[in-house]
C-alpha cells in the first residue's frame, strides 16, 4: 500500500507541475452528472439516496478497450473483475470476467447487468457474459452500489450495472473509427456511425478484438455489432428499435500447473427490442419489449495424460420480457413512479444428447409490480418504494426500499438509504448436476448506506464518501449432509466497508480522478479485494495528451476456498497513454499497461501478462 501512495504522489506532483494557469472548463464526466439508474427518470446523482457511480463517454473512449469491464473496474469503487490474459474473458472452466461489487459476485447472479434497463445474463447458469458488453456502444454506464431489487428484481441483490447505449443528439452524421495493435499479436478496432435528421436517428457500430495470447493456447477473437434506430413521433412520443449481435471464440490454457489442451468456448449472443417512450411536462415513461439469448459450444479440454472430450457441451438460452413504467409529477416536489416487469426465461444444456441432458427446455417466469414515491420539502427529500415479485417457482416476495437526502448548504449533500435485495436460485442450482436442489429458497440481503458529497469551485472539485453495511441470509452453497453434496440455503454474511471518489478539474488542460474502497467481509469470498485504489491524471498541452493511472489491489483472494486456505495477491497496475492530434478529429496514440511489469494473478494458476503496449489511431468526423 505504501508503494501505491508513493507512486500516486509522484503522479500528482508531476502532473501538477504541467498544469496551466488558465481557468478550468466544465466537464460532463463528473460526480454531478444526471442518472436514471435507481429512479427510472433522469435526475442529478445528488438527488438519488443510493450511491451511484457514473462512467461517461469521455472516459470510456480514452480507455482504448473493446469491452467495458476493465474501465469500470478502474473508475468504480468496490468493483472488481477477474482477468486471465491480454484481452477476452471466455466462459465455462477457466473463464475470467467474474464481477464482484462490495463482495457480491455477478457470476452467481447477485449483481444485475443491464443494457438500457434490460437484464443481460446467461439464463441457465445465471451469470453475465463479460465479452458481450462493448465499449463502442456505450454512452455511459451507471453503477448502483447496493441493492437495487425494487427496480431490477432478482439479480440486483448486490447492485446493478446499467449500460446506456449511444444516441445522436444533433442533426448530421458523426463517424468514429479506432484501430490499434501491439503486444502478443493483439488487434482491436471499431467503427461507429451516429446519424440524425429531423425526427429520425440511428446508431450503428461494429467492433472486433483478437489476440494470440501471452500463453500457449490462450488466443481470443470476437466481433460484435449494434444497430439502434429511433423516430420522434411527436413532441411527447418516440419509438425506438435496436438489435445487437456478438460472436466470440476463446481458448482456455488451464492453470500453469496443469495446462489444458483443446479448451475452447464459442459463444454467439444477440439482443433485440422495441420501445415506445413518452416525455411531457408532468408525465414520462416507456413500454419496452426485449429479447436476448445465446448459443454456447464448449470444449472443456483435457490434460496431456487424458483423452480428448468425446462430446462437447452445448447450451442455448433465452430471456424475453416486457418493462413498462410511468412517472407522474403529482404536485409540487412530488414524483410517483409505477412500473410493471414481465420476464420469461429458460433454455437447454447437454453434453451427450442421449445420456447427459442437464436442462431440457426448462423455463421459468416472473411478474412484478413496483411503486416509487419521492417528496421534497426545502432542503430535504424523502423516497420510498416497494416491489411485489411473483416467481413461478417460489411465489410472492416483497421488496421495500427507503431513502432520504439533505442539502444543508450549497454544494453539500447527505444521503441515507436502506434497501432489500433478493436473488432467485438459477436453473443450474435447481436442476443441473448432482448437487441440484429443487427445494431451494430465494437469497435475501439488506443494504444500508450513508453518503456525503461535497462540491467546490463551482463543481470543478467534487468529493464523495460512503459507508455501507450489508447483511445477507439464505445464501446458496454446496453443503455435505450424510455424505451427500447438495445446494442448500446455509450461508449468511455481513459485509461492511467504506468508499471514496473524487474528480478535480485543476486547470483547463489538467484533470484528476481518484477512488478508494475498503471491504470487510464477515465471510471470505474469492475475487473481492480488501483494498482497491485508483488515481488517474490527464494533461492536454496543445496537440498532445498524456494520461497516467495507477490501480492498487490489496488482499485479493484468488483461490477456491473450498479447497484450501486463502491465497491472496497484492499488486499495482500502472498505465499510461500518450496521443498526438494530427488534425481536427484525427489522432495517433500509444498506451501501455502493467508498466511496472508486476507478476500477479487474479485467478490462481492464470498469471497476468507483463508489460503490454498497444498503438493506433482514432478518427472522428462530423458532417452536416
């Protein structure tokens, strides 16, 4: 930890010496931005009782990543994502991309991943597919740190990551192209076009990513695309349609102590939806139909002393649903939101199509109604919400939520929130393999948050600190009773911690952002660091731009705790990016990661690559 603070202090000192004396310009990617996650309607983060992190388009674009998760891990306190190579996460055995938020794991469905408010997960196993969430498609990402089940249901027990897709905001055509290549035969690129004329708007993008990998048998390649179209029917009503598709192939090299041969995973996933939105002086809402699904073909591979797999794993899954909500400004200072969610999901899973059928056209469904009400009185604002959720396998579940905000002085905000989260058992836990148990009950948790925010210098310096406590019960774990291993509701935990975030526009061409999180786990889990810190600085003198960033991870458990005592990692990842603007909209750049050449793992047996360098060009052009 001392090493990180020494490095961070050096970074700040160096960049401050570069600073201009000119007045800072306003930023859009700060702690004061508006959000929709947590309320369904747009409002300033200061007005939302729950702590929410926002990662804007500017930050996403300058990270030079094809997928979102590495950037979110840097920018959001308490969020950690496992990795195993230069690029790509994969699925199944040896896969990375396990997402932890405040100790909750998205791999087990306890953190919801959403695109424009719609749930995204592989419905049989209940986990997200990290390679599917492309940076080129995202306008911003809003992360609710704490239970968000009132709005988003089962999988938001520990929080929600809502990816808001890009839409054109002005008439004309805007083209965005980025190409890069470098270490380990890695190539990345995307092309995005945003077009708007009168009432019609459209966004289209294609992204590609590939690497030979830093280990034998660790190649990865993917391609994905998105098409969004919208038409403004009137001053109040707008219709939108969207479709996306991603295709990824990854190799699993296995742990270094037992390398794997022929370990591959091919995933094809798609999403489609249509929506009708309304926005008036006192009313706003939407009705949205959506579908997402995928096809996974997996070879778990074999070690050199064992024969190849006779059959490959095949899995197909789908999620279909409807979301409808309406917000009414009933009287001064009051906003009432009513919503309806319908969800239908299922799939198939088998290896040998005759003798190894794990899930045969299994389907589940869920219906929910919710109400949220917010009332302001001068510097005080109070909110309350409740969700009634009915699941086909478990019956009814009530989910309440309470919150309050207080603005004692200009630029100062104090927020309190208490919310219940829950998670329905996934299809794997209920029906698949020898440990399956159809009698499982929903997991439950309560999250309590206290957040204090302060804005200085007309919003150029923004600070936020949060303290949280989360207590969960009915956690599903594999338990042995009378010699029989079975999924059971036997787990309980109490997590507590603190989080801090700051952004500072020090000068017109100099800015910083930082965050830190501390996590105390009552029960230890892998993939959730005790300490996580980030400090970044950006300096733009004329045509040049320089970005430096350092992330410290401390107390990260990397092994399966059911097989031994905790094995922990501590490391610093130093990153840098230098670019030069040749003409308006055209720049060349080079970026490096793990510049200290740290030797570390986030998954036991899967060492991370050393110094990695990529270079390329980006071109943005707008035409009327």
